[in-house]
C-alpha cells in the first residue's frame, strides 16, 4: 500500500489563484508566487504543494514552460508537487464565475483533456509530481461518464508515466461521501481524492458565490457542533473504500474562510488535523494566498504557528 508520508505527499499547501481562478495575464503569472513563497511553505513543515492549473494556461505558447518552472521552484525548496487540472475545456467546478459546459457530452473536449494529460505525463514522468485528473466533479449525473473518462485518462497517462501518482475524486465537488461510487481500474499508484469544507455553514460563512448558505449568517465553532467524531463519520465510507481497493486517501482541499475568527479557525484546523493523523489521510490546505482563504493573511498571524504545529 502507498505510504504518502514516505513519498512526500502527506502535508501540503495549495497555490490556488496562480495558474487558476485568475486573469492569466503575464504580470500576474510572473509574480503571484515566487521562490521565497516556496521557502515559506517549506518552513511551515509542508512536504508538497498542490498547483491548480486551468486549461487556459496551455493556450499560451509559454504555458507548459511556466508549469515546468513552477515545479522547479517547488523542488528547489524541497517540495513535491500535485498538478491539479482545475478547469478543462467544457467543465469547471465554479458555476458562479465560469461558463464552461459540455465536457461530459463532447468527444472533442474529452480528446483535448487526454492530450493535456499526455503532455503533462511526458513532461513530468518519473519526477516527484502527482497528477490530479480533474478538480471537483459537480453533479451526480456526470458520474457514469466521469468513471469512463477517468479510466481512459489513466491509460493515456500511463503511456508516459507508469509510476507517477494519480489522484481521482468523485462527484459533489470531491465530497468524502461520494468516493465510494468511483469505479476505477486497479493501479498500484492510484489514490482517492476528497475535499472537505464541512460543515459548510461554518467554513464558508459569508461566502457570496454559493446559494447553499445564508451569506449574512455567522456561526461560531462551538455552534457548528464540529468534532473529531463528526469528521470520523464523514470520512468513514471513503476510508472503507480505500481499504477495499488497497489504496489511501488524500484530502486535496480543506480550509476556513476569512470571515471566521482566528481562534475558531484554529479549533477547526486542530480538529480535522487530529482525524487526518488518526486515519493517515494525506492533506493539502486551501490556500496559501488570497481567494478569501489566505493562510498568509495577517488575521492569522496570532494562530498560524499553532495551525501548522499539529499539521
């Protein structure tokens, strides 16, 4: 069975907003994350970064070179890399800000998706780089096609990168409860990916981009009734699915919005970190900078050291 701690993919930090959820302008791409940022992340005790990348980056002539450079920056700081295709042509997790549609019905979009993964697999074969096929499948109706497409994508990756780790998540935005419905080929370097922002009414309070909660309502950690037992139950079916298929779990995103107090933020992180450690679930916190979840925000100055002390 995979040991992600030994492989250097156990404690990570997301680099959201650099090559995804951005305007793709050269000035932004050049300066949003620098080598000094990688050093900061390494100093927090991380062993890897997750790099979300939109397909739009590869429409630039220098797109692949930019991803290569980002990986090199991480490696120079002793960090491994999860390459996450955050948006592909025809699909985005973000219905609020994006207008991508048709991926699961359109063979041309799917072929472009496979081509991206062949390109990345060839570029990073044998390096300490893991491949996350696609970020946050949304609707349950997409699952049958996603199971099929993911299986084909794995074959394309394996033509060039037989041993790089591959991460696959399920519907409802990579929720833990839906991992059990993934139907994937046996592959000794394949692991299951989930995201956790539960309870959403706590971690996303004040969020303006979802209608799942009242953006005006505020809730404390105590009122959220979050506990270690809560997360154990939430992850239980995913843990069982991973055991059945002789693999492990990776939580590629989890975090707390900047509307929450530092003290409550710390309590939430300490609780989920306890469960990650107990069940050996690898994890990558969202996110280093900006996007309403920034770990470098001054609001966390008083608790940041404690967050990462139990990380």
